[in-house]
C-alpha cells in the first residue's frame, strides 16, 4: 500500500483512480500545468463539475466526446468526468490533415466535440464536414468549454461505471489507410495497471519523484503514463506539447523526473542538453516505446542520464500499450537481449504464428506476433469486419513479424503490415500509395520506410510513370501535401522504369528497401 506519503494502488475504473486518491491523499499535488497546480481533491472536484457539465449537454453512457487539442489540464478533468458518467473520451490526432480529422469525427459520431480554436478553423474548409455540437477550449466566450465546466456545481451523479464499460476510444490507421476506433474499456486500464505493478515498472524510487508528461493525449501512452503516475501517487508535470528546450529546463529543477518518451524524443533531448551544456542527472526513470531504440542512441542516453533506469515497452493501441517489457538490467552493454523488446508482461501470453496457416512457429523462427490478454481492446468501433480479422478465438493478431528466443525474449523483426514508424507516429504506405494512384502521370507507386538516425524511419516513394509522362519529386510532394499530414510526406522520391514484382505480381518491397 505504500507509506502515508505515497499510495501505490490500482482501481477497477479510470474514475476510481482519482476518486480513491482524493479520498486518501486529498491535499497531495496531482497535476502541474503552465504555472497552476491541482491537488487530488481539486482534480476530483473539477472532474465532478465536468461530469455535471457533460450531462447538461446530453452526454450519457456510451456517448463519444471527440477531443481535438494539445495537452491541456482540462483533458484530465474531462476524462475523469466522462468516465464517471460512462461516456467515452475520443482524443483525435491534431497533427492530421483537416480532411483526415473530419473523417475520424464523422466515424466517431460524437455527442460533443471539444477543440482548440486553432484546429477548428481549418475544418471549415473540408467539403461536406458537419461539426457536431462544439465547444472551444481556453476561448473565454459563449462556447468556452472551460468556462462552461467551471459554471457547474460538482455533481458526479448516480451512475457507477463498471469494469467493462468503454472509457477511451483512440484512432489508429489500418493498412488500407482508413482510421479505426480502438475501443478500450476500464478493464484494459485496470489489467495493464495490475501487470505494471506486478512487474514493478515505473515504481518511484524517490519520495518527491514527478512524472514528466509530454506525449500527446491521442497516443495510447499519452493517456496511460499519467494514469500510471497517479496510481503511484506521483505528481504529473504536464507539457502542452513536446519541447526539448523546456524539458531540459525542467531537468534542472529540484525534483527527480520519471519520463516516457519515444526514441526520437530522447535524441532531441540529448541534443538540446548538449547545446545548452546542462546535465540530465535528474532523470531517474526513462520508459520508451513506439519504435526501437538504436543501440548508439541507447548508449548515449544511458551515458547522459546516469541515474536513470531504462525500461522498454512493446505494444500497440489495441493492447492498451505494452505487452512486453525489457527491464533496466537487460539493457546492459553486451547482453544479447538489449536489442529485444523484452518478455511478456504478467497476464499476457505471446505466441508466434505462421501468418498464412496460423500454426505456431518453433523458437527462433519468425512469424506473426499474436497476443492474448485481458488488456486487449474490445474491438474496433462500428467495424465488425476489421474486429473479426484482428481478434480470432480470443487472440489479437498484431500484423507485426517477430520471433521468441529460448529464454522468452521477443524480437520484433519487421512489420507484416508494412507500417512505417517515424518519431513514434504510425505511417501506412497504402494510404500514400492510394493517393498517388490518383495522379494521372503515375502508373504505380510503392512506399517503404528508409532508416533515419533521428526519426527511426522516414517514408520514401518509388514511382513508375506512365509512358510519355514527366514528373518531379517536388510535384509529387505537392500533390500529396494537400491531402495528408505533413509528417507522412515522403522525404525522398525515386523514379523507376518499373517496380520489382514476384511471379504472382506482388510488388517486392523487400527489394525496394534494399535500395
């Protein structure tokens, strides 16, 4: 249970986390954001105001609340408030193009849409987009959500959320490029929390240890990491968005820092610290995931953060984050497993299957990573076909290729679905390829990931033109730029007379990657 100064516990519902902490540690600081702090009691009270405000707007059990904003404190109050009434928070990736955002909102069919004004204006130009009832964050006017929440008396209502009630819906793109809403119930957060506590991850080593949070709320770890901090009674320092210069300033403060980062973030923090000639000794825990950590970067990070314990997680949105963990001791130089994704978390089974036959593979053989756990999603929102393909007989088929060694360490070898991970963002080649196919000068196109020391991978397009047609790299990028988010744009375009194919006519992306 921990000392009087710090509780370590887990709750069966997301709402239960803040309610229990408000009961046991009402005056302890829970959240710091841009010069303001909230205690657990204050967090819970504002969550009750948010619950009352949502009910007043007609939001009820099972209703979706779409959220389009950078990381602001009101997100957490609304998440807890929504969970108290059984509503489902649906954060949307603000880095997407307006047409992509509009498509997600249309799919989610929210009862309420809350957004920063800077992201609302571009949506007006999307043909056919009809906004649901909308409130604006930090606006101050008639439709200001913060003001509306504060105008309500704290009243959580009579509803008691359940273990199996959906609480968060996050969107992840499929190999077709079409976004899918991953439905995560309270069960997923409770069970992944139990697994984390059982294996001892992110456990504070110091009484005054703080969570440094800069991951966007539309990412699975952007929700998980703060909730993990609060179950361990650690105050959360919330950054509106990732800013390495601000982070290294935080790292000069008095509090030990516990952070979750993607490898590209780690690299930028190291570069910022080197440029400013400041130490990073206040980092006492670095968790990372979303992409592999190259060994040279891992070595540099461990040298620059000598007091930090490093932990890697492998997982995906559909599994509520990590299904494996690589502990700090396994990161030691010279160990074979330091380049692995670690071992299965408690309560999680991992097998490697032949993607065609479904038969288990032998130890050391590569196949598709398949997972069974109580923290696997309920399914994809309103998409039974995609759900049936991903969830089979209680197992989640990841689409990732990997192998297990004789000691149970998982090695992620490739991505069966050809997904590109760039700076922690997922990019699906099929989405770009489908758009390129619409260009009148392009006969066919294939997109693959090319290694990049900073971002992990960047997309590269290989294009075969129609006879007699001409096209430049700049024209290709300009054609894509109006239709997709900038981080998905290919950084290189190579023109070929034809794309390599196997005897059955499938484009050989393995050959393209070799180039």
